[in-house]
């Protein structure tokens, strides 16, 4: 395995996922905007890494993870602005 910029970007993305998961389990009250933003950024960074070191299974996982985080982020921002969740 080569340690290059793409691997470093992927490691940062992985660290965001782990940090977000730890935050979700440790927080007394979960900030859904922060949680989904962390997950979306992690997925984006891992997709960037996968553009160099491609793995189909990981790519599909990160696309799904990112889409779920994006939907959650939009929903959480709407709730924060006072709109009811759908």
C-alpha cells in the first residue's frame, strides 16, 4: 500500500466518521446538523480518496452514506429554521 495524499484524505474522512459516531454516543443532546455535516464531509473525503484508489464496494457505501447524510442535513436545517420535519 502506498501512503499518498489520497490515503491521507481517506484517513481524515474515516476519522470524521469515527468522531461523529463517538459524538453521537457521548452527547447528551445530539445536534443533528453537526452530526450529518460530519458524516457528509467524511463521505466526500472518502469518495475523493476512492477516486484515486477505487474500490466498488466502498464507493457504493460512501455514495449511500453521503446521500443519507445530505438528506438528514437538509431535514435538520429545516427543523432548526422552525419548519416541521417531513
